[in-house]
C-alpha cells in the first residue's frame, strides 16, 4: 500500500492504492491545501491517511457501498429467519435505511458512528420516526455490521459507538367490558365482525385473526390454536400465510363459551354461503375463518382504517385496533391472571415485554390487597 500526492484545481489531493486478492483498490482524499508552499503539510496528511487506510483494510476488505452490503446481509440471513420476519426486514432495509446511505454514497469501509447517528436524527426530525423505530433500525444495522467484523471486512463495529434515543414506556388504551360489548354490537353483521371478536375475546393480533383456519379450531376440546398469520408481501403486494414469527407466538387458547357458540354458528353459515355462491364463491381461501359471504379473506392491511371508521360512526371512544389486545390483557390481569399467564396467552416472546407493558395494571390491582391488609390489621397506627 502506498500514498501519493497529486494536483487537482490548484490543490493537493491524496491517493492511496493497493492490491488485494487480485483486485486493485484506490482511495482518494482532498487536503484542501493549495499546491504552492504546502507540500510538507500535504505530505503529513498523506502519511496520516495512509496509516488510517492500513488500519482499516483487513484481509476480507471489499469496496462496497454500505447500502449494498445491508441488502446483501439480508439475503445472507434470509434462511435463518421466518418469512414474515424477512418481509419486515426487507421493508425496513430497502425502503427506510438504504435510500439515505445510498444517496450519500457511503461505503462500508468508510462508515463511521456519526453517519449512523446523523441518519437516526434525520429520521426523527424530518420523518417523525419515534425512538422505538430507531431502535429497530439500529438492531439490524448493528447485526449486519457485526457480521462484517466477523468476516474481517471491517476492523470494528461503528454502530457500537452510537447513543440511542430513550424509548418512552408505552401504555396502550383499553376498553372496559361495557365498551367491548358496545363494540361487538356495532360490529355485528359486518365483514370484520369475527376479527373484532377474536381480538376482543382472545387478544390475538390482526394478522393472527385473519390467518386463523377452521382446522385450528377444536370444538370437542373447546380450544383454538394460533399457528400462523396472514401477511402482505412487500415485494409482490399479495397476501400470504406464514408461520408465527416466534415459537412463543405459536399457542393454544381456550375458547370462551359464548364465543364458542358464535364460532359454531359461523362455520355452519359459511358452509351455506359456499353452497349458495356456487361457482362465484372464491375457493382461494377455503378453510379460513375470517372470510366474507363470497369467500374472500379479510385483508389485515385494511383493518385499522375500517376499525377507526366503525368507532367514529357509532360514537365510540377512539382506540387503535391493536388496543383490543391490550383490553383483553388488562381485563385478565384485573381479574386475577398473573403476568406469566398473560405472557403465554398473548404469545409474547419474553416475560420482560409483558411486564414492561402491563406492570402498571398489576400495580393498580394490588391496591385492593393493601385495602384488605388495612381492614385485617385494624386501627390506624399513631406515631
């Protein structure tokens, strides 16, 4: 590896070149120094740049854009993750992360912590991205760069030096039992009725509700199994059924008795609709629970918009569809369920996630225990 000085537009520039694995590499850098009277300073800068490149260039060095490396990393780990996780990562990397770095033309070998920090700040300030989303970006950027370190493509991981924004603890809204009853009445007879009931009674995610199949409903044991989820392909813009994202999401839930009656009636009704529909009845989603009168499956992409319209038209308090999941969890906790039981019910991958999200609910319910102790132990204590 060697460094040379050359003149361009009356100023010194540095060129460092070397050969590795049969390939010739070259890196240039402007000094900002005028040619006249600055040769010694320029040479000192050239020596420093040469040293920097010698430390940076490792055995596996490749001259690749960071954006291209991120896409390459995703394809390399594709078969180690679930299909739904790959789709989620694909959207994040191709649509959110790579465009900014590609526009800057930052190469993997040149990537610094301040580049990553600048990207995060831009997403938060200009695009309104929240701290939790930045943490998701960082998780993939760091994992990708960690692999580059292991493969000797870069000497260290610049993502390790980035300070992340603090995530505000989220507390979702939830409906009372009375509000849920009102909601169920308003959703009755609509295309989305079954999805709403599944989310309210069992706290399933919207994709899990839309992906539920009759083969997963056991009326003899009165349980249903969450085996997968309905998703939208980011690449192909079509719906597909995939397995649960994590092993903990795969779960069996008991069906409340009144909801079991509803499901039995629904199955019978769908068989009748299929016979009446004849050739016009869609067979693409045979066996799915959440289908309309003509056999078309409910698309999870449109649920949030529908749900918002349903609440507005019926004068119900505004919450997100996902808050039906919070409503289910909150009601369970307020009526004696433990955090561990709710974790398994909701399919959270970690107890910490459940405790973080619903710990305050359990704390509220403990006030009754304090009142009980006060009554049992008698009079107020004087100091």
